[in-house]
C-alpha cells in the first residue's frame, strides 16, 4: 500500500516537481516563448496579446510552483522520515532521468537543424 501511495504521489507531482525543482529558468522562459510563438503563428496575435499571454503564462507557472511547494510540505508531514528519504531519492532519480531525456531531445533537435 505504501509503495503504491508513494508511486501515485510521485506520478501526480512529477510535472510540478520538474518545473519547480529544475531551477533552470531559461528552459521555462524558452518554453513559454515557443508556446507564444506557436500561438502567434496560428492566431496572428497582436503585440498587446503576446504581452498579456506571457504575463498569464508566467502567473500560471508561479501558481503551479506554489501548489507544488504546498503539496511537498503536506506530503512530508504525512510520510515517515524513512519514507521521506525514499521519496526524495525517487524524485532525484526521476529528475536525473528527465534531465538526460531532455538533453538527448535538445541534442537531437540541434543535430537535425544542422542538416
């Protein structure tokens, strides 16, 4: 039961964990910029709309980060010290795996753009 609970929590918290845990602000800003670029391409946004959408996405990111921090805090209170240690190790492994895949994806894009 405990393993299933921890697994579910990790799966649900992972997207937020990556966003808050990575600390690589450039990636988040680049992602937002690309998202707005795609919207602009499809919808032909005005400059005013782009500015407002950027602010909206930034606000959304801050809210996600706050939710993540609250979830982490509450989760720590529920889990035993041993489970907290295990949970941190699980998050670290997932983060490392995500970083590797993200790096591979970036390298693949840069190689394909050079061809």
